[in-house]
């Protein structure tokens, strides 16, 4: 009986650990909710990479164009801020994404940026290739991974809006992101497009996930298991609880399955404990 109890306890503990939401052990994530990447966020990304001398790679593949040149807008934006070495990397050919020649710029990169579009294109082109492996190495070596819109959602483990048919299907034919954050679904353009209720389509089927929705021109900066909000608008948290600066004792709240709340610039959140950091 005692042995059964300990086996059961171990299984329950392992299951709980498996469902924790955790960030990267090394490096930093800059996750932007689409729209204009404001100067504050761009400067922070460059700073986290090590400054204007740090080699950076921009991946515009989510956008869907056949060809992208070195004049891709975010590459040009980084150069306008003084970054000296920016390389645009793009292919839809998984075999090419596995080659030494294609992946060479990633070997020295201190930062990688994913552009907007449809996140499933990034999965089709790069998942389980040498390209993805080297992007992980950038992060593991203490570098920074950033992205906006599709480039935000791809950083989570669950790929929200990953259907090839359209971007209104929350649980589609692509459901796995690159997983720089574990046990999370990340949505974008949330308030600008009135998407604030869409996350519940995922969470009613995958209640173990933490859901976050990031509005335009706003980012979360992730270090370890915590993030800080930066930018002009809000981040929505779907963790089955409610938080407010004025408390909630006098509020008439819906059931936990329908709760969400807002964070703003300067607010911090612990994903592992799923709680706002207030100290």
C-alpha cells in the first residue's frame, strides 16, 4: 500500500511538473503583439543582443513572399538604429534549411528576429531542421530571440491560429510552435482586432496551458520564468484567476473558465507560479 502511495505521488508530481509554464534557461525573448515595433522595443532588443556590433539575423518567412532581400523592413529598421551586421535568411525548402550554407549566419548570431505573417509557414520551413537547432543555440548561448505577430506566436509551445485555411481558426492543422516557452499559447493583435475572447477556444480544450494575448506595439520581455510588459498597450492573461490593482472583492466576476485580466507597461508576471509579481 505504501509503495502504491509513493508511485501515485510520484506520478502526480511528474504530471504537475510537466504542465508548468517555463521560459528559457538562458537568453531572452522579445515577444511583440504586432503592429508597429515602437522605438522602445527595438532599442531594448538591440541592447539585449549586445548592442549595435552584435550580428543579427532576420527571418521574414512567415510573410509568404517568394523572395526577401536584405532590404526587408525590419532589417532596414535595425540598420537605421546603427546595427552593423544584419542578415536576412529565408527559404521554404526544408532541405535548404538543413544546409551549412543557409545556416552559416546563425552560427555567429547574437539575435534572431521572426517577422509577421502566418506562423505555420515558419513551422513548415524550419521545424526539426538545422536552422531551428541553431536558433535554439543562439538562445542557449545567452542571445535574444524576438518576433512580432506570427513571430510572437511561434515562440510558444502551442501554435495559436496555426491553420493553413485562415487565421480565425484557433486550433488548426498546425498546433506546435518552437516552444521557447513551454505550456503556453500566445496570441497577438488582441485588442486592435477584438480578439480578447478567442483564447478560450484553445483553453477549453487545453486547460493546462497558460494563455497570453499581446496587443499591438506592445511586448513581453521574457527572462527565465518571468516577463515584463513593455510598450504602448496591454497584455491579457488567461490563467483562470483575476488580478486588479484595486482588488476584486466588490467585483461581480464570471466563472474561472471565462476570466482574463490586463497587464500594462512595467508590470511583471511569473509564468511558473502563474501570478503577477507585485514586490
